[in-house]
């Protein structure tokens, strides 16, 4: 009689469900922890190994492409992809698979122990066999929180597959382009597992830059999830519409005085954004775990989501009792883990300390980030914003924003320039902007309006 912990139908259903679901976050999590040895049927184990290699190499899970590389299993692969009823049951099936594998491992350990005890020449030898079995039994886990190490021999073929996919233009897990051409040239785009930090003092344009990237990423057909913890989603929507329509956001507050051009711009902005795959969450006091759960759940429903944006880092609720800078580090590590697990980059906005204001050269540095040590270590890319006119009203660089790349894990540092007009970022000639930004004027300190608020705070 076939033991209950060997179930060919179950293992076939798991393979089929993986093919049907593709490389979604839950499937990628399963691939990271479940070894091929968990399958009792060798054929399914071989196919599962092929799936892991395909996912690591090209970022996709495709039964047709896998059949081409595993012709001996092509019939089973294509047949497994037709088990449509298994799609929603994958987590439960995998739990059963892991349980069955643990029972098989325990059975093997017990049989080995019995053999050792029966063949022992004396009691001491029998006890040694028993202790060896106890040690091995302790290493058998029935939980799903284990991590499966990957041997280099499994990685190398995936590297060949990835290079081949790039060579033939078939790689699907490519860098995400921000749509800011000069920035994309310098960075090559954002890698799928990147944590990107946009940092600046108030009024420099952090949120506006994030909205500019959201607009351009969604314009490419990608989906974006935006956690707007500082402003209500209706306020963010107004800023997006004003940017899309080419008008100052403050103009929307003067709707009683709209002329025909204003109405035309508003209509154009709404029309441009209609149908975009943009989701917003304006809840406050979210923990990093809630952010991760929300992002993962939504991506399972909408696989087109290619970017998560958080405005801003300090508004994520800290639950740790550790020293504050270390607790902030746990948040940044959580966001990095989110990007890595879901293969979806995360952009998080961060405030800079007031120490910037006390220097003659007020261009920010990584050390200006509040509790910067942990954040800087976790970030793959750090973009520091600077607008000289905030401090120097008559600056030759008035209307120019600098995006200073102060950390890039896989590239060079440098500066990209943008025109800043009506509170929005626009293209600008890089050489002209560089020349004007290099001209020096005497710093005058931050400008403040009569009500005591920093000017340009609307940006």
C-alpha cells in the first residue's frame, strides 16, 4: 500500500498551480524555502528544480519555455498546467508536501537507527546509534519558516539562462525605468529588488519627484502602490492632476476664477490619469509589517504592480523597543526585504536633519539623513534633492533642481538636473543646468513667509 505521505496527485497539482500562478510573491516564497527533495516523485522533483532555475534566471515561470529545456518531461509539464482547480489551493498543498517530506525523513532516520541498534556489538554502540537518530530528528522541521540554502551549481545555470535571455531580448525582470531619461542613463533604471531612498530638507520636492516617477512608471503600463502617510489621497490626487495638466496645484484652489484654459488643463490632467494602474493608501501609523502585508496582498491580485512608494519613512510606526536609530533600521530592513521578496522595488522618502542648514554648502550628504547609518546601509540607491533658490533667492540656478546620486550600489555617483516650475519637475538641458548650478552666490539662509512657514512649502 502506498504510504499517505507519498501523494503523486498532490505533487502534480503543486506543479500545475505554480505554472498557473507564475512568479507571484507567494510562489517565489515557496521556491525559496521548499527543496526539490520534498517531492517523492522524481519527475516532479526534476520539474520543480527546472522551475526554480527558470525563476532565478529569467524571472518568469513558463511551462512552454521550460518544456523546451526539459523535453523529457514536456508532456507532464504541459499536462500539469491544465490543473486549474489547484491554483487557489497552492499554500495548503505545499504545507501537506512539507509535512509528507518531514515524515519521510523521520522514517528514514528511524529505519537507520533501528538498523544501527540491531547491528550494534554492545550497548554503547546501540546508544550511539540512538543519539545520532535523536540529533537528526531534531533537525527535521514541520514548520514553513525554514530557509533553503541554494548550492552554487544551481545558481550557475540560472546565470547562463539570464545572460542568454538578455542577449536575445527575452529577459522580463529588467530594471524599472523611472522615465527621467538622464537619471535612467546614469542608473540603468531601478533593479527589481532595490530599496531607493529620496532624501531632502522640506520644500525641496521629495513628494513631487516621487509623483513624477509614479506618473512616468504608470504611463509605461506598470502598476504603482503609493503609501501616502503624510497627505490624504485626495490631496495627492490634486497634485497628480495638476502635474498631468501642466498647472500649479495652487490653481486648483482658485476654481471660482477658472478660465477656459484652466478647465482645459484640468480636463487634460484627469484624462491622462484615467485608467492608470495607481493605488493609494493614506492610512497613518502603519507598521512595516502592515506595509509588507498590504503590498504583497495587492500584488497577488494585481501582478502588474511594479513599484511601491512610501511617503515617508519616518511615518512608519515603530514597534521595536530597541534604540531609536536601530529601530529605524529595522523599518528600512523591512522595506528592503519587501523589495527582495516581491521582486518589486521600493522607493521611500526620508527627511534630512537640520544640520544641513548650518553649513555654507547646503547640498545634502548621506550623513544628513536622520539615523542615517542603518538607512544608508540598507539602501541600494540614494537620491538627494537640492534647490539652491530655497536658500538663495537670486541664485543663478533658480528654477533648477539637483538630483544628487550619493549612493549607487551598482553604479557611479553623479548629478542629474531637472527644471522646477509651478511646483513640478520638467526636463532641462543638463550642461546648461550644470553651468548655472556651479555659479556661487552668498547663502542667505532659508526664506520664510510672514506666517512663519518656509516658502515654496507647497512643493
